[in-house]
C-alpha cells in the first residue's frame, strides 16, 4: 500500500484486492462506522469523525441492487467485485521497450516483451542535429511498431474482460492507434500505470488490480 498527495487535498493510497477488506475494517476502526454512497464508478465512505474515503471501483461498473443499500452490503459487494476472476490484458510501453501480457485471475498466462534502441539526444547542432532528429524519429517508429506487433499477437489472442496500460502516455497512445488494436480501445480500464522500463519482471509485478482510494482526514 502506498500513499501520495491528492490534488485538492488528502492523499491517495493503493490497496491490493486481497487486502481491501482489511483496509476498510481499519478505516472503520480508526474513524467509526461510516455511511456509504456509491455509483458505478466510486464508493464513498463518510465517517462520524469527518474522515472520508473515496474508492475508485476497479473494472467498473459496480452493480448492486440500489444506490442506497446498507453500508455493509455495499462494502461486501465492493470487495467481491474486486476479487472477481477476470481475464485482463496489460500493455506497458516506453520508447525503446514494451511488454504485453494476459492475466487470468492474477496469473500471467501469455506475454511478449522486447526493446529497441531509441537515442535520446544529439550533442551537435545545425544539419547534424536535424539528421539525428530524423534518425531518432525512425527509431521511435520502429520501436512503437514492434510494440504494436506484440500487443496484437498477445492481446488479441483470446477474449479479454479489460485492458490496463502503463508507461509513457504518448507512447501508449501511439501503439493503440494501430488499426489492428481497435478492439482493445473499448476495453481500456483504470489509470495509466507508473512503471519503469518494461521487462518481464515489471510486467509480472504490474499493479493492474490495485484499488485507488482517496483519503481525507478529519479536520482538527
């Protein structure tokens, strides 16, 4: 679980699905039994002491009988939703490296990773710099093309419930612009994962199932 400042106040924490029930119980212990409200994308916990936790529902929507179920029922449904078995594609891209994988119920069942050199800067100016820029553009195009090939080969090989992406946003968008990957765009879910250069170990450890929670502490 990690904590980081949130825009507008409070902090973000990330919680693996297997630890969510314990986290929710801890919130109630620290702040009192909360009331809840939810829609398909978020569950908000309002504690008696003024603390607030907004849970971003992973792989939305969260489907319950009504929008005003008793709190315990909402939280039980949320935990069950996060733990539900799913087949999820993960695509990680940075210039020069990529990783594509399919996870079934948290287990990596298919993947492809690779890297291609993309030079970062040119020391000279003028004509040499322009030539370097053209060379770098060509290298980047080859690298992104290789990433798209990997994504098509791995992520289109079986039905997916969702797709989670990570790495550099512009590189990810460039790969997903490939026409072959059009079926994946409607499956995109969650936040852009902040990961280092994609490698197999990075893919295996990708926190694609983590639950994001914004916590506002009570004012003293």
